[in-house]
């Protein structure tokens, strides 16, 4: 019986040792492949977390990724620009990117494009679940960054100690990012070329409730920018939707409280009157993005001119 117990314990120990070695090795392999990705989501995520050095950074969801053309902003403002927009993510994710950025350097200016789902109650990609996208960077940024990821829950944090788990949902993207040569990154800007051909719809906002946790995270984002002397601007890009007049009231109040400019083009008729500017009801196409980027660049110039006088 004793020999049997020893055999069993040996097998258990051997199994644990093998799992540990595989887990450790996967962290090394996937970590390196993440950093060498040439295209796709893996490349974009690694770049915005570890490689940006530009003076102006644009944060936000897909509405940032598809709406802001860095080349136009750079030409008007005279400062290097990168679009850190990431599809399917909200304010929690962007705050994590900001924490990672500030561990490396301090940009001069930040634009944060706000989707109404960054303000109101709603989980999924605009809730704390979006923080799971930061899994590969757990324990590699800062204690504050790890604390942010803890919002996903104790079970999730426990699993984040496994390299296999951290990279499991991204392994395909990491591999394809290394095997497929991507097209020009365009400084983070993604091009949409479709044309929206449906009638304008209305956003039903009757059941929307302000999410105080999201507002708190927005305030933390602002505080970080102020502490680091970063010029900060809220932006709201156009929707091809009819929206309630007070939809962004919580954001306007937050901005006023913190003395921050809001460049709000939510219901800009130059866009709503021309559906050819849209790829779909939430996103501008290339033509729309060009017009919008020129408008934002011009408006931002008058705001930032004194700040950037020493550039």
C-alpha cells in the first residue's frame, strides 16, 4: 500500500511538473511571438501597449479606430500622432492602455472618443469583461495595472497566473500575425470603404442608466492625464442615428467639472444629411473619416495651440 501511495504521489508530482514546464515554456514562446507579430490584432495590441512614442494618442473603440486619420491630424497640429483605437472595447480597456503607456513615456495630448456605452450600464465588451483582452500583459506593466484587471473577479485573476490561459484566446491571432504580412498600418487607422444604404434609425435611450463605475474610471483617466500634464480632449464622433438630446449629458457634466473640452459631433448634420459618409450606422467610411479628421484637427488646433507652442 505504501509503495502504491508513493507511485501515485510520484505521478501526481510528475504531472504537475510537466504542466508547469509547458505553461512556463508557452509564456516564453507566445510572449516572443506576440512581440514579433507583423499584422492584425496581435500587432496592434502589442504596439499600443509597448511601442507608441507619438506626441498625440487617440483612444477609443472601433469608432476611434475608423474615424481618426493620424496623417491629417499630424499635418494640421504639427505633432506625431497614433490611433490607439481598438474594436470592441470600452473605457476600462483604454484606461489599461493609458496605464501601460505612462510606464514608458508621457504623450503631450490625448483624445478620448466616447461611445455612449462608455457612460451607461452594460457589460460585455464595454464592461469589465474587456479587460480580459489585457491578459497577456498581467504582471508585466505595474501593480496598478494588475489591480485594474482584478475587476474581472477573483477567479479570473487566479487564472491569469497561467501563461496558457493568458494567451489561449489569442493564440490564433498571434500565429497569424506572424505568418501573414499585413498592409500598411496607417498609424493605427483602419479604413472602411462601404456605403450605408439604410434609413436613419432612432436610439432608444429610455432604459439607459448611468454607470457610476464607468464614470469613476473616466475620472481616473482624467486624473492620470492631469497628473502627467497631458492636454486632454473628449471627442464624440458622428452616429447615423437619431439620438436623445441629453444622451451625453453625464459626459458634458464630467468635462465641465474637470475643465475639459468636448468636441461633440454626435448629431452633426454635415454627416447625418449624407449617408454616403457612413459604412454603417456606427462607423464612418474613408470619405467620412477624412472630412471628420479635418474638422477635428482644425478644432483641436485652436484649443491646443498655446499648449503646443513650444513643440
